C-alpha cells in the first residue's frame, strides 16, 4: 500500500505547497456519503439495538433485553442462524471444489476454452430475482426439468417439490447458489493459475506426476492465496443471502430456509411488530459474527501457510 | 531574467534524521548552464525539485530574480522541467503534449500553433505531431519532453537526468543538441546528472554534491584541476585519480619532501602536516621520452600489472613499490609495454594535488573555489 | 500410437463433460429466452419446446400493460445516476488516497475499504429511518444515495490501485505546466485511468441493475419500482401467467446480455477485481 506517489505533501508545518484544500475537496464528497449513509447507520443500528423503536413514539431504553430475547428465547432466530451457517460453511467448499475442477479442465487448453469461460460466467451476472424465479420453475413438481429428468431415468419416486419440503428446500437453494457462483470462482482461479509460472506445471508433467497429485501438491498450494480470498468472499456472500430466499421460499417451508437476513427483514418491515430495535439487535449480532468469521477464516488459512513454509 | 539564488537551502523528508539537502548555497546567474553532479542519493533531484516547487522547502531561501519563491506554487514560478522518465501525457498527441502548458497560460490559438510548430521544427518533431507518445521511439519521446519545456519559453529550464534513458550514441548527439539549444536560447539551465562526462562537456559551471552538501562549485576545468577535496578529485576523471598517502619532511626553502613509494618528490606543502594524500591524475604520468619539455618531473619506478590498449591511449595498471593501492597511468598510444615490464615513469609534479590526510581537504594554494 | 488414442479418449470425455456443464450453466437462460416468446398456453402444453411462432408482441404487452416500461425507466434512471455519482466521487477519493500523503490516510482508506465485507443489514434499518426522517424514503434520490454508499468501497478500491500505478512524474509535469491539483485530476488522472473507470462503470451498472434488498426496503410506490421489484410484484400478482413473467425476466436480462456481449472481459475484470490477489 506504500507508494512513492504524492511527494508534494511531506509534513513540514508552516510551509506552503501541501494542497490541503485539494485533498479536502477530493475526499469530502466520498467521506460525506460514507459517514452519512454507512458509518452513521451502522452506529445508529447498534444504538437502536438497546431500545424499542416504535414509530411516532419516543424510543424506549431496554438495555440488553433485545439480546437476551434473541439469544435465549427466539427459536426462529436460532433456526435462521443454523440455516445461514450451514449455507455459509458448505457453499465456499463446494463452490470452490467445483470451480477448481472446471478451472483445471480449461487450464489444459481445450479448444473453445474462451467460449466455455464466458458461458460459465453468465449465471453470476443475473439478478437473484431472475435466478430465483427460474429455479422455482426448474424445481416445480409437475413440469420442472429437475423432476422431468428424474422421471426420464426412471427415478419417479425421487421426484418431489424440491423447494416445498423442509428437508430438501435448503439443499436445493444451496445448489442454486453453487450453480450461480461456481463459474465466477472458476474464472478467478483460472486467472490465478495462468499467472503461475508455466514451467512449474510443465515440470510436473514431465515428472509424470498424476493428475490428482499435480492438483494436490502443485496447483492448490500455489493458488492458495486466491482460494483464501474466494472462500472469504463466498462466506461473506452467503452470510448475507436474502434475495434468493425471499423470491423463492420466503424462509419456508417451516423455517427450513429462513436466513438471518430474511428474518431481520421480516422483523423490521414485514411482520406488523413495528419495533425496529429488535431487528437492529439481530443485525448487530450478525455484524459481529461476520467480522469474527472473516477474521477467523483469514487467520486459520494464514497460519496454515506459516506452518507449511 | 533567470537568476536563481539558493541560500542555505535545506530539505528534510518527514522525520528522517539526516537532511536530504543540507545547507546548499548556490548563485546561478542568468543564462548560465549549471550542472548538479554527484553520486546517487546525494540530493541532486531533491534540490532541483525544490527549485521547481514540487517539494516543500524545509529551510533556507530560494529566490528567482530577487523574489523569494519558497511559498510560490510550481505553476507560478515560470520554470519548465524535463524529467528522466519524460512524463509525457499518454492520452495526448505530441501536439497536445507540447500545447498543454500553453493552453493553461491562456495563449491565443495562433500563438500556440506558432510556438509548437517552431519547437517541433527545431527538434525535428514535425512529422510526429499527430502521434501519441506510445508510438514514438525513446529518442523522439525525449525530444517531445524537451519541446514541452521549450515552447513555454520559461525563465529557467530544469533537467533531471534527461539523457539517461537513451542509448550511448543518441546520448552523445543529444548532449550536443542541448548545448546548441542553450546557446540559441540563452536561458538559465540547471541540469542534474551523475555522469561526469555530461557535466564536464555541457556545464558552464559544475556544482558537485556529496551527502546533501555542496562539495565544490566551479568551471569544469577549474574543478577538474583544482578539486577541493579527495571526494571531488576522485569523482571527476576516468580513470580515477591516484590518491597515495605519503609522509612529509619539511625542507628549508619552503619546499617539503614527500615520499611516494620509493621516490622523493619536492613540493610546496603548507607547514604543520606530517602526512598528506598526494593526488596524481593518470594522465600526469609519462613514459620515458613522452614527457613535455617543460614538465617538472620526478621519477618513479613501477612494475606493469596490466595493459589496456584503447587505441587513442594506453592505460597501465602499475604496482609501485611502497604504495599499497595499484596506480593507474594513462600514457601515449605508442607505448610498448607488456605486463611484467619494469618501467621508469615521470610525474609532472605541477599537476600534482595535495590533500590533508585526515580530512581530505585540498592543501595546495592553487585550489580556489567559486 | 496407444498413447495418442488414450489421449483422444480422455480428450473426448473432457469435451463432453465441458459441454454438459455449459448446458447446465447457460441452459436456464436459453429456456427463459424461449419461454419469453411463447404464450402461457403453449408453455403449459409443452414447457421445453422451442417457440414455433415468435410472439414478440408479448414484449410490447409487458412493457405497457405489465408496467415494465415504468420499471425499466426507473431502473435506468436510478442506476445511471448512481453510477455517474459513484464514478466521480469514487475517482476523486481514489485519486486522493493514491496521490497524496496526509494524516489518517491509511486509517480512512481502511475505514472505507473494510465496509466491503459488512452485511447490508447492519445499515439498512437505520438507513430506512434516516431516509424517512429526511423525506427521502420512497424516492429514487434516496435509493440512489443508498446505492452510492453501498458501491463506494469497491469503486474506490479498484480505482485506487490503478491511480497508484500512474507514475508521479506525470503529475509533476502537469504541475510544472501550470495546472492546479483539481485540473490535474480532470485532465490527467481521469483520462489516463479510463480503463479502470470503464471497469467500475460496467461493474456498478450490472450490480445495481440487479440489486433487490435496498430497493425492496426503500421503495414502496409502484411507479417508483425498479425492475427487480417490478418482477417480484408481477410474480406475486400473476403466479400463473408464466409466459408473461418469462417475458418480464427477459426484459431485465437483455441489457445485461448486451453489456456482456460488448464488454465481457471488462465485466469479468470488474466482478473478479475484489477476489484476485
Ligand atoms: N520522497 C522521499 N521521502 C523520503 N526520502 C526521500 C524522498 N525522496 C528522496 N529521498 C531521500 O533523499 C536523498 C536524496 O535523494 P535524491 O532523489 O535527491 O537523490 P539523487 O541525487 O537525485 O539521486 P539519483 O542520482 O539516484 O537520482 C536520498 O537519500 C533519498 O533516499
Ligand atoms: Mg535523482
């Protein structure tokens, strides 16, 4: 992050030339937006979480009551946390494993790899709203292609309303996000692999190193930093997942796809409870959990690096 | 117009202990071609950038034509600068690169056109005016950078190692063109380089810097012949000057006897020194029969370690008895010597310089600075 | 001989696998594209057939009767304004972080940058309150401001790393040529950074075009809805009319596809900018 740029501005007091006005002018708009619409809302959310906030009425201080309720009593919240964690822990692994396979396939320079790359990237370009609607159709019991294919191979009894059953709804949605993000992860990994020194892989080729061994001992260790980044990105993305659930299942059936985000939304804007303090407490807790998760994730993967080298 | 005066100029970066530029005083007259010369990191660029207004001044005063400039922003100093990296605007054509500074100063279109065409004519850039920098060769880019300064017709030109990215042949020809340009424009130019050949061949005066301080200022040959200290002596000249430590025996007639290797040399040496450093430039050694008639010589026996016949001259690497370091001598092209030979060299003692053994400061009365 | 046959077999297998995955990745869109041109009756009869007559009129109907024209217009207005504001103020901030040294520079940069990982819930409830208090709730202006704040970190991040690579001599040369810091930003930084700017413009356009959560919280009027909201409403209203819904989806997808066709590499660059290290 250190650049040799901006030499104009060393810090002697009282000497001209440091363009204080210019610096302030350049930063001001962004910082105003940042403080007004990011920093202040964050602080206010945390503040709110200690109050009951009803419209047209002064806020009522409740101390840690919101937190006590949601930590010890709110079973819906516990369910939402469970679902979200499952999603956020499974997805990164599955997405990146598939992405690695795909990237390796294209790394071998098959004909048309440019086309494949462009095609596989498309799902991530679509709005979750569009994706959600398409996949409710694909999972439709009567005419969805998922069941259509099962019936075609004679597995009729497996056919079911995938998003309509508590046991299959969450896995189905995880499947959808995997479909969406595998191509994205693949593109990033492929870029990382192409930036590796090609002699390394060629040397392995000559050593008659097996495919799996090559993957395990050469490719993965070398693209580890990229994998770490992708894991964090995927984790953070799944910890906040909202649109897809809202469009497809609204958290149902029977809370089986409720996520923290949908639950916050329901408590704040959808149920007629009107209290904004309680959802703020949820958001605050979740904020802390996400930050902690990112720190742990980066810490874990970093310390493994240290052990190995 | 164009008198630049540095009075005890000092620059300290951030909270660094050592000053990058330390108490530099320099009076550059209008129309002068002043070269700042010194090894890497000695503060040449920093000095230049303070003059330009790109770097705030920590201490001292900078004045141009008698006006104090310390707090005047770069754009109001009427100075143009040519950068080592050329710093051409990559998104503009050559024409626009040249015109950019003029546009800001509100010149009329015809005037801009005229100046750009003139400068392009002088620099041979006319065919390339519509090109972008990436489509130019290194030499052409260099000319554009130069042109950008010329069109401005500033009070002072600053150059920061402008030729160091060119190949050797181009460097020599650009050197000559710059000298011609200076004669033609007559504008004050301040030129930073670490190449002593550039400094000697271009400068009307040279300012040699060491560790942020001025070591010596003077006309090229004065500085070369009368270096103020051993640093200057060894920085100028290639091959380097020979510096040999020697004992001093005071004599009666104000002349002392120096012992260099096996030889005893009589020379003027201010009293109070028992040891001095003797500086002898390689070209002040002569093989037998080569010495000019008026040379005041002492002779020195040496064994030849290596011979570099360069065509126009021959460089000998010599082992002189009683002298630890190898001695270099530059002799005529017809020298018939081979490694292992024993030779008897004549030293022109008038060209010899004496320095204080402890401080390295010149002792001989001839060494005037300024 | 044997090795080459084995190689071909392996190769053939690989190509089939790749083709299958391609069908899996892109198939759903082709399916929607085909449905968008067929009537609901046709779809009910045979969901996976190709259209036999192309009912382009469905787009006209969706545009007017389905109110998609309004939604589309709202999306265009909101996204373009947000992207314009983002590009200018993001570039200004990035230029400042990259080109000047000043107290708290690293701290401020870290502050802005770290919000990339914040879950939106941590701001959205209070943002709702704030916009209500300032009369910006349920306005496109309010949504634009929320979007600018939301995309600011990634924009600054991408641009800062680009500005930092511009040689500082270029800026010094412009200073010697007489330009002020502000003019230098507009006449040197921005033009030189065109490649990075276009990356962020395209990235922000796509992400905001698809955005749903902020829109659903901050907009309630039907005539201010953006496309994702419009589609959601349409889905709620007419769950049965699959044909028309598919047409609506297509209206949302087509601009993205057009951008992707022309700027695929730029778009991929932008989308993956945060992940590549
Ligand atoms: N922006 C800066 N911040 C801190 N120290 C600096 C900065 N720029 C230069 N210095 C230091 O100041 C001293 C002088 O640097 P300067 O660039 O003036 O040297 P120079 O004589 O031009 O060398 P060169 O021939 O390598 O260009 C060096 O020790 C350098 O490390
Ligand atoms: Mg320098």
